[in-house]
C-alpha cells in the first residue's frame, strides 16, 4: 500500500481506505479560536464540530487552533504541515479501530512566534467563540486563598509587556481590548477544562488579571463577554508509536499527530452564548441551564477515579489504567470509595442513574484497547487533587461522613512522591511542584507524615482538621509497614465503609 502524508490535496486519494471530511474545508470561516490544541481538544470539541460540519451545510464554525506555549511547537508544526488535518482513532471495547480524518481545524497559529497575529485573530469579528483547554494549572488559581496568583512571574511579564504575552490571560485581555476599540460584537469564552464551574473560573481569573492590567476594560467584558460552564468527558490516552504505525499499515496514511480515544463521549454545556453558537446539540452535545450536578459527578467519580487507580496503581507497579482496574482488590477499593465517600455528596443529581454511571466508569477504565498510561494520569497531580478529590473530603468532613479511602489515597500520594514503587523501581513524577513534593515526602518518611499535608496549594486547610490528620496518619503508617495490596485488603475487608 502506497503511503501518503495526510494533507488536504491527498484526501481524495486516501478516501478509499478511511472516512474523510465531505464538506468543503476551504470555504469554512473561522468562527472559533481554540487555545490548547492537544489530544483532548482534538478528540472531543474538534470532533463534535467536524461531525456537525458533516451533517449540515453551515460554513461559519471552522476552528483556528492556537498552540500557546513554547513546548507546543511539535504539535503546531505537525498540524501546520498537515493543513490542520489529523486522524481520530476510536478504540472500541471489542478491540476494533474506527478511524476517520478530522477536518474542523482549518488554521493553526503558534503564539510565541507571532503574538500579534493570535491577538488579531481572536479579535476578528468573524470569531464568535474562544474555547480553552489549558489544563487545571493554566487558570493560575490558588486553592487556599481562592484567588488569582498575581505573583506568577509570567503574569508579571504580561502586565509589563502587554503586546508580547505569555499567558492565556494576557492574550485574551489584548484581544478583548482590540474588539472593544474596533466596536466589534462580544464573544463567548468557553472553558472545556476539568474544573468545577469552569466558566465561572475562567471569568473570575480573567477579570482578576484585567483589573491589574487593563482596569478600564472590566465593564466592557462584564457586558459583552459570556463564560458558559461546561462538562467534557472522553478518555484520550497518549498516542504511541504503535498507533501511528498501525494507522499507516492499515490506511496508508502518514500522520504525525493522530489522536486515540475511547468510544464514549459526553459534552454538557450551559446555554449562555452572546454572539451565536454551533448547533452542537444536533450531534449529541447537551445544552442545559445548570451544569453543576453533571460536572460535580464527573470530576468526583471519573477524574478522581483515575487518580485513585493512577496513584495506587503506580505504587503497585502497573503501567496502564486497565491493568490497575483489573486488579480485583484495587477495583473493590475504588468501588467502595465511589459508593461510600463520593456518592453521598452527589444527592442533588436529577434524572441521572448514578449506579449505572459508576458501572460504566469501571467498564471504560477497563478498556484493554485504550492502554491509558498511568504516567499521564498521575502527571500534575498537584493541580488535579484539589479539584477532583478535595471537594469530596471537605463535604464529608462537614457532614461527618466517611473519609478513610480518601485519607489512604493522600497517604499513598505522599509515598508515591518519594519517587519509587513498592518494589523499588523509579517512578516518573511529572509535576510542576516535583521539588516540593519530594522534599515534603522525605520529611513524611522520616517520621513526620503530617508534614506532607502542609503543601497548602494542594491540600488547602486539611492539616487543620484533626479527624483527617488522624485518618491520614493511620493510613500512612499502614502503607509504610505493609504491602499495598495487603493495606487495601485491610481497608476493604474491615469494612471501614471505604
């Protein structure tokens, strides 16, 4: 089979072997600018938009993808070379691969290379929505103070150099300022990150920056910009060299940046758009008035479940999430955490079959075709734990509910942060706070387990809760004197309701 580089001019040729965009990509107008063109955006929002373009005759919702950080240069170059095209590989539960070329990204920009071009693109009157997948840490939020971190060096740089920004807030502020000066219509800024009330977070953090950098712009933003909340859900593991090779062997496509994902997908969106929106609900997205119950369920069950399997699975020596969830003891522990600690905090769900949702998560985690790397799941845990796990702990402390499983998870994270699994093999800790983690973990291992809870950006005020400190210390000491499996069995067999 002849191999072809994935490009617009080669689509007709490769259409014999794979589904391609049937719409006229060159006729699309850029109605959406997306910041953060990583795997998740391309497996989720760009997929939904591609499906909509397939099913309708609209031409207003092409996507301009912005690579924001210097480290994004590789994905930028790959997509630029491929005219924004990439292959989506859906790994079905039965092992089959469903492949299609996605064409909704029609333009890509590299922000560090040309900041003014990115600012002008976001300020274009044709652009009606700016979407974000900048990860939890990208919102520059302090878990303890609940405030914007105005001492971040990159934030200070952006205030001093407004036309050469480094952060998303610097870019958005200058783009909105330009829209105001041109008399352009407002724009919707839509967060698609795993943060509860992500729209509110985006608004609060942006306005905090604007008050420092361009205070006269605040009232215009409050009047002309909306920030809908949304809940996004699709597992997109890191694409491997094997995935690329199989794609080439089965379709003849040479794709430098294919995306792998599970078959499940969900997108629930607050219907609050100031300047029009795509009919994503025509392709299975759901628009609602109140997003909170859905995002709370997803963050505290799916994302927290990933964290449980990731941290404990890493200590057990597992490499992928499916390996971890197929460990019967670890799976039982996760089920009890979800049933007895998380579920009691989700009483406000209406019209949702919670038991079915939890069962579906175990099936999704166990998809042996996905091979979601535990390294990926555990990366930047210091920005994930405050969002995925801490709210459940806080709710249970307030209601005098059960916290034992969560305490064991945090204790396991302290031991994980020492950098070795229980067999002495090195763990690849990928975290912005790695230095702090290792320092506090070493102190904890030296007879002071509670010191680890002093990392306030991660654990907030947990160290001031005697009941949590007691449960955590008990779990830590058990983990330090027992094998991980034996410890988990102790917790589940003793039915501490965790």
